C-alpha cells in the first residue's frame, strides 16, 4: 500500500518509530513497513510488544531500547535513520509505572531522542506526537483554539505539563536543525471502534459522572484518522504545528445520551472524589487533565490540517458513533448495568460524603 504523498515530498528510506509496544504506534509502524517506497522501519520501545501490537510488527525491525538513555543516539546513527516518529508519549501514570516513570519517558526520553536526532546528519524529518491538552482547559479559554493560540496558564495535570515541556524542547530543536522538517501533531482524544483510552472507558461506565452546571463542548479524533495523518506526516514534508481533531463538536450531555449511559451530575468538588474512587477501583484512571476537559471542554480549529495535508478526518459525531457501534453501546443500560450503576452510585455517594466530611473537619480544625 502506497500512502498518498505530495509531488514535492521525498519518501523516507529508513524510519524510526518510538513506543511500538502500544497499539497506536504499532499500527503506524505496520502501515509504513507495508509501503514499498520505504526500505526499513525500525520500531523501538523499552517494553516488549505483546498481543495485537506484536502481531502488527512482523515486518518491522523491532529493537528493545530505552529512548531516555544515551544509547538511542547510536541506534539512530547506525541505522542511518532519515525520518523519526516520536510516538512514545504516554498520557497516564498508571500505564507508565507511576508519575516519575511517566515524566522520565515523556520529558527525558524526548530530550535524549532530540539530542540523537540533532547529531545524526541523516535525519531530515521529525514527527512528534503531542496533544490538544497543551492548550489547557479553563473557564477563560477562547471558543476555538488555533495553532497560534498562546498558553494562558500552565495546566494542572502532569500529562499536559509534559506536553508543554516537550513542545518547548522541539522548538529549540527546530532552531538548531533548520534543515529538518519538524511536524508536531496535537491530537484530540482518540475514539473509534477499537480505541481503548481513559475517555472511552469513562463513556463505557453504566453511570457517567458529570459536573453539575457544566455541559462542555468536546472534540475527538478517530484513531484511524490519527494513524493516517501520522503516516502522511512521515512521508511528506509538513513543517509546523497541527491540530488533529474531527470537525464539529458534541456537548458532553449529547455524548452521554448517544452512548446510552446514565448521567450522574454532581458538584465540582465531589467529581474529584469520585475520580479517585474510580482510579482505586480500576474502572477509569482519571487525571487532572481529563477532569478539567470534562468540566470546561476544548475545541480546536483544524483548517490548517485539512488545507496542508489535503485530508479531512471524519467529524467528531461520526467518530464517536463509530466508538459506540464498535463497543456495542447506544442502547439504554440493561438490567445488569442498572445493578452496577446502583452499586457505583452507592459507593460513590459514600465516597463523596466522606470527602465532604473530611473537608468540613479540616476547616473546623483550622479555625
């Protein structure tokens, strides 16, 4: 399969893809390995791929390597890599082994990889996975973020902070290597028939907690569209920053209704307590980034992506509907689901009351 490419772009010969033990990066690596114009695709990760990811990498030259160690520079040089796809950016601390390990991979790993690329004369194209979380989420946000919108305040969550820091290092790399085409892809949250993320698990809950008085506008990108855009960025020159999201929006209440779930509105402080309960029970690994997103929402302009890549992702409602169909959702919650909903409501209610009681006691002690 030959990926669509502009006439002026030169297809890569050797591509390095980081984070291939995860499904998204494994899909990208497999797509590129199937392109006859590309001689070799090298996939790296510090964790051995398993399951579906491993089955996708049969034509990929997998190397077990830690990108946060200096040894990555030798791999880039020895393989004569000309295109680097940095997709090993993780959104949650649980999957990375804790917040310290997450920051080590996201920030230190990016620094080491950029240093390797800077000193490798063969590297001519760099694609970095980022997130619309880089814009933050607050009540002072503009209606629509463009790529030029300046960050108004540092985000609260660790992942968003990492993304902001990563993009700062990438800007420095651009200045030091002006001969390299650098593309930053700011992805909206992934959905789709096979997507498994914090937000897809959130919408799969029989009872979906929401914040009372807030009905934010939200955007998603279909995971298949994210793969397509990333592969085009690998095979074409698209220097600059790009928002990658499905055009259009959904209100959170609309998304909950489409999924056939039961909304559970609660006061803002109680949402944090319920999120902690969900994390401890293993249901959903909520982060501060996602909580802010579910309170304030986030909408980005994708015109630059559509014009420059000559590609339009499917709309946010279409992407979300594919997620619903692929996960067998959309019908009203069945009897078993209602039993589970009742259990969650009771447990959540107890947790909320306990949290509020602790807050009141703390205030009383300060007096």
